[in-house]
C-alpha cells in the first residue's frame, strides 16, 4: 500500500533493491517506530568474547583456570575491555560457561586438540 507510510513508500519505489530496502527510512514523525541504535563497539566486543567462551573449549578452559589473567591477557593483545566489563565477566558464575559450552551442538564448537592427560 504505497503512500501509507514513508518507510513503506520508500521500499515500494524499488522493492527488489536490497541496498535500498536496507537503508530505507525506519521511522517518521507520524508513527511510534523506534530507531534501533547500533550496538556499541564495547557491546560487540563482549558478544564476541562470550561467543568465544561458549564455542572455544581451550579458551574456556584457560579462562576458567584464571579468569582475570585471561582477560588481562586479551587486553594486552588489544581487546578493549573496561574494568567494569572485566569485573562482570570474572564475577559471572564459572559453571555457566561450562554448561553453555556443554549444551552447544558439537558442530558449533571449536574442540581443544590439547591432551589434558599428562603421560609420564
């Protein structure tokens, strides 16, 4: 229904153009649509880190052995984490990361190739 809403009208002008559809107006003064803010870089960093904790068995194991050391090591290598974010990750129940990793389909995990058993 062209003309009913500025965003719909913009998309109707060229409905097959993906780029046009992607950047079509998402709100106007006559509707309650809320423009979504893009996630901040900090939020994206946390999302990536949590994803890695859940999917990367070796990284998760290192993190669970010494959470603060692991996070500070990531900061030394350029990961931008605030003190608040580090504290929040360190204070999160360690069992959560293990449960999440164990619950994830193995096809989505990066398995550790390190042998945890020491052979004399």
